[in-house]
């Protein structure tokens, strides 16, 4: 079909089958490229509008477009949605009987279907129709699952390389919201589509204000946050099932409507929680990362990370569930060393341990950065932001640096007096002169540094310790109970030979306190 003619058809189809008046940026060029039977790699954030990019060409092509998707649970909904729009489609997976599967093969042979969703494990069952005359195009959704460098690796995705070999003339369109370079390269290599045209949409979600705060006392910080926005929908992500439930208990005690969501609940329960949230019957959901996939709720106003996410992809995807309507939204992350340590433990022994730990390190750097957070976030996805964003906590409260040598000396000499055998929490307790049992039992109250830092809050000490670690003056021994240890650079500080620059705490509450003191 001549391209000029197809341009009109594209718009007519967009309106007729999807109800949209205009293409979003890049959708049209992606669709044109698919129609020219070129392989494509589409990187677009969640909610960006990837589906139309393969669904619309499917309508124009002869034959059926295969959609490979790992989300069996969502296939039925996706297909129902398409059928409701008048698009003949079906799914093919292990939840179906042999008869049902045969029926679908027959429909493909009779050219009755335009889209067929299939789980990678079930591809073998499609062999009778896996030929060029039946298959018009292949969409590989959530394509990052193919890469062990990706955050959601699925071994079943690794066999997909045979598709291009079996159907060399059929265009493959790989789609994902995960964009780091290594993953991108891996997708192209493994799918055997080296000359795929790459479409990289912007990952910037300007309307989401980014903020990181110290985790200390986070429940009261969360309560205050919610009190200030009484009718807004929000999601609080926690690391464990138990902590979602504990947090719900605490919110309910304060009269806030909240529900827990995690993989330990049965199907009906989870469905109910989702629906109540979507229909605004529940204001807040405290969830593990299991929550949110495939949820299309446009008015989520904020996302809180009660715990540190394990990587930036996950963090980005989760905060991306807020502000889909384009109105101002907020993402608040609580930063805690205890979480980093916990996540390191989870990563240890995993098949791709090194990758996971490197990714966690990037997440940690993001949380501790003294520069515009959006710049860091976007640079992770290979995008460069020229100006600081003006919509993150660092831009709004740029850190003020001061000569922190004495503070650093107090920390380092306490670590030395504790014989490098205690973790951050105990070091701070000694500095602050805490009279708790574990301090007294070990006779730490007799150390000469006991209580030399009473004037500084726990929170602020933590802020300073993090900076001293990041500057290399001490380190966490992850394999020795996370004890704080000195480094080869500590001495110069202890002997007054190096000046240490520290930033003042910018955490809202502590900042207010600092200002009051000044
Ligand atoms: P993704 O798969 O990238 O997460 P979807 O394809 O599910 O995104 O689309 C996200 C939302 O954007 C959906 O609600 C969809 O209806 C809407 N959408 C997609 N394309 C357009 C468009 N051209 N105009 C308006 N809305 C669109
Ligand atoms: Zn910024």
C-alpha cells in the first residue's frame, strides 16, 4: 500500500478502533516502520502508549500478529479490551484446554484473528501456524525479560531468538519500558534483530516531584504527609508482606483508609483491593512490588517508597504509577542504610549477584546525591537533561556545604574507640550518649567519645555518616555484620590534615530545625 494512502488509514484506524484523535510522539513513525516490515526496538515509559504501535499495524496487515507477553494473568483482560473495540483477538496459554487451543489454531488458519497473545512457554504449541503466510508481525512485549541484565529476567524469553530464524521476513517489534544500554543491546542480540530501528521516547515525567528523606521515624513522616493531602490517592511500597500489613494497621489507627496488597493474599482479596483502589473506595494501598502491573488509574497523586527499591528501573516504574493524568504528583523515597544492607543480602548468592549489587549501588547513589535527582534518573536511561529540573528536593533546597572536619573526626574517633566492631546505629548511639541496654552492657558509656555529639539529632548524624562513607573516610564491612571501619584516608582526617566538606541536612523537618537554630 502506498505510504500517502496509508497515512489516512492510520488516522482513521486510530479513531475508529482506539478512539484517539492524534498519535502521541513517535507512535506514528513506529507504526510506519512496522508497516514497512522493519524490525524495531521501542523504548517507552509505562503508560507511554506502546500497545497501539503493534495493534494498529496488526489491523492493516494480512494474517495475525503474535504478541509475546509474560503476563498470563493480564492476557484475558487485554483480549477482552481489544474485542470490545471490535478487534478480533485471542490468547494462547497453558490455562487453556487442548480443544480451546486447537480452536484458536483453526481461527488463525481461517484468518479470523488479527492479534494473538501468547506466553513464551506456549509458543511450541503454535508450530502448525508458525509460518510466513499466517504470521504478519511479532510483538515481543516486556522485551527486557530476555536479558539477565534486565530487572525482570525470564528464562523462557531466551528461546525467542528462533523466531527471526524461522520467520526471517516477518518484522519483530520489541517493546519495553526498561532502557539501560546493556539491556537494549542484549534484546537486539538475542532476538537476532541487529538492524532493528530503535525508538527511544523521553523518560522525563516532569509532573512528578521527586524527594528523598532519611528513613528515621518514617511512620510519623508518612502520617504527616497524608494529613496534608486528605483526599489524594496514593501507593506506599514496602519491601515485605509483613511491613505492608503493619503499616496499614498504623494508618488505620490514625483513621486513614488503607489496604494491604501482596502476593500472599488470595486472588479474590487482591482483586478487591485493586478495585476498591481504582474506584476510590480505598485511598491508600500499602503494597509490595507485586502491585501496580497493569493497573490503569490516572489519578494516583503520590507514591511513597517506605523501603529503598532494589534498582532504579523498579523505582522509576513504581513512581510512574502516579500522575498519569499529567497533573502534579509526588514521589517520596525513604532512604535507609538498613534497607541497603537487607537488599544486599537478598542479592548475595543470586545468579546475577554482581549485576544486582551494581544496580543497588546506583540506586543508593541516586538517594544520596547532592545534585538534581531528575538528572541522575534520566542519565540512567541514557537521557541528558540540560538544566536542573527545579522539581526535586535538591533543586528546591540545594545543599549548603560547610567545614565538617570536627564532625567527621568525632565519627571516625568513635569508630576507632569501638574497635571498628559496630554498625552505624551503635556508632550514632555512642555519639549521642544513648543509655540503652546494649550500650550499657558493653560498657560503651565509659568511652571518651560517649555523648560528644548530643547536640546533633540522630537523623543528622546519619546524614553525616552517609557523606563520610561516600567520601571514602570510612566504609561499611558488608561481610562483617555491616560494621563501620576506617579506611586509609581516615588518618588524615583524624590528624587534622584534611578538611572535610559536608552538606547540611535538607530533610524538611531537620531543615526547619536548623533554620530555627540559626
Ligand atoms: P504502555 O504499554 O506503554 O504502558 P499503553 O499502550 O497501555 O501504554 O497506553 C497507556 C495509556 O495511554 C492507555 O490508557 C491508552 O489508552 C492511552 N493512549 C495510548 N495512545 C494514545 C493516543 N495516541 N492518544 C491518547 N491516549 C493514548
Ligand atoms: Zn532537580
